[in-house]
């Protein structure tokens, strides 16, 4: 990815701490440069794949054998920033990225 | 923010932080969480009045636990401070400060005029529980503004808007229940606003003559407070009554001792 473009792309972020949900100051959408969060996104997808793999291998019977993750599909929204660049924004009401894993028998 | 009055917008640089309002000619009150983007060591803010006048101010005291902040204007504002009051059950109320001209004004009825309420900051506040007829599902942008009781000859300040209560079945959506710290709670939280601290000095006077002399000094000094726009007439009358009571009570106790 071109460096200039990489820094112009931001990803929408949310506060994990639930505090403040009753407080009623103006809400602001927060974002971070994608390059700063890219590693975390990749780690998140790898961890999700690993969870699927291990749950398949942990199941009983013949059906647990011979499965693999054949594709990973990510869905996200794009918002144009007012000044410059784009923001990878929410794909659904809750998530910025929706990741769909497809598993198939080898 | 819309309309002209004693309510204001607090601004840092080009960013609007939130609403607030004049409590006296020098002091502005807001919800602490409106200043969450203001670093703790940064005190300079701008106060924007409804007529567009911008005044410089400094943050005096931040109370994250009570979710209240006191800000002092560099120069006294000529805008009249509101008349503070208490409310009763079913009093009609309104919040005159709106985030944007396209937003509706909030109003409704007082459900509880003085309820004990633990705010998100963790402190237990004496709060107004308010029912709003303006059902929005989310009241973001309204906090820090004044809550007024509507009376036949105008309005009276009764609190500062702080929180909404979520709908229990749809937690992402607010119910029509709002909470505001009472004016009494605000005054109690800030030393700068307490007359009680001043008149506690009565207890240190040994003789009745000293007590009366001290009371007289305070009464004379208080003449200038309203002129300097530190207090409005109601607040001044309340403090003078407190001084007089303290002198009388103190004198009786000392005579009996």
C-alpha cells in the first residue's frame, strides 16, 4: 500500500469502557490511522480463524476431520472524511468490520 | 446553541466542548464530562454567549466524581445571572439551551425535586429526576445546560443537566427520564460559591461584641457583591439572612453559656 494513501485511510474506533453512556455531552466519532491498527485487525482475523479450526478439530466423530477455512471475507463501510482521506466506518450497527469465514471439506 | 440568555457554549480553539451557564456574573457551571477532551493541565477556554460575544475564561475547579466544573470569566459578564430556586413534584420545566437550531427544546415535569442519585462519575448527588415530553431516544449534546422551572412571571434556575436514563429493554436508546444536579448541589460542591464557609467564621468569635462587629463587617462587605455582579439579588438576600441568623444564634448561645 502506498504510504501516502495508507496514512490517509482511517478506521472508526469506539470506547470499550461502557462508562459515559448515561452522560449526554455531544458524541464524537473517533478514528485512528489504519496503518496504526492494521496489525491488530490481522491478529483479530487470525484469532477468529484459529477458534473455528480448533472447534472443528475438537468435535467428535468423522465429521470433525478434513475441514479447512477456504476463504475469509471482510465487509466494511467507507466514509469520505470532510477534509481528505477516507474512513473505514461501520458495516453494521455494531461492527466496523464484518468477517465471514467459509469452511469446506478438503 | 440557540437563543440569547445566560446559557453559553464552551469552546477550545475551533472545537465546541459543550454547554454551560452563568451562575453569577463571574462563574460559569457545566457538566465535567463536557470537558473530557480538555487536558487536565489546560485551563483556558472561551465562553460563547447566545449573542455571539466570546469571552475568555479559566477552568477553576473540575470535579470528575460529581461531574461538575466551575469556570471563571476573566471579566464579569453584563448578562444578568439567573434567579436560583428549588422545585416541587410535577413542576413544569424546560432546558432552554439546545445543541443546534435544528434541535428541539426539552421540557416536561419534575418527578423528584431532590432525589439521591449516583452519577456516572461515582458521586452521590442531590438531583432532579425529570420526565421529558420531548422523546428523542438520545439526548446527546444537551448536558451542561441549565434546567429551569417555569413560573408565572418567567423562569427560575433549578439545576444543571447531566444524564439520561437508558431504556431497559433497548439499552442503546434513552428513556424519557433525565437527571440534573440541583443548584443547591452545585453551590455545595464549590468552595467559591459557598456562603457557609464565610459565616462559619462566626464560630471563632469569643464574645458577643466581636460577633456583632464581625456580622456588621460582612453585611457592609456584601453591599459590594451584587454591584460587582458576583451575586444576584436573591442570592445576596439569602446570604444576608444567613449572616443575621448566625449573629443572633451565636449571641444567644454565648449569653446562655
